C-alpha cells in the first residue's frame, strides 16, 4: 500500500511541473519561407503564424529563407511565459 501512495504522489508532482516555455509568432509576406531557429529547420512561416508556437525561453537566433529572396534575420531573448511577434518581410534578390 505505501508503494501505491508514493507512486501517486510522484505522478501528481510530475503533472504540476512543466517545462519552461515562451511563445514565438511570425508574420511573413511569404508564408512558404523556411524558418530556422538556432540554425535548425523548424518548419514554414505559415506554421508559426499567430497564435504561434511554444519554444524554450532564452536567447534565440531566427532566420527565414526562401530561394530567390534575401534572408531575414532576428535575434530575440524570450522570457519564460513571455512571447514575441516577428514581422518579417523578404525581398527578391536583385539580378
């Protein structure tokens, strides 16, 4: 019986703990642009449109890329429970 009680208490403690999270939203004139966070591909700009997605808080480097366009770069510092909206506009490469 005590083992069951210990297990239940441990499960309850895990249920109340959460990983730190912050919200990142991206508005981009080209929704098909690839989004990189800290040099890792994390999807397309359309997938990060408001309400956005949750990521680990802290200093992050964000880049949006699309062939034929100049890349967009931003450095952000997200607080736990905070959020940021990036408004990115990609411009065509000059020929």
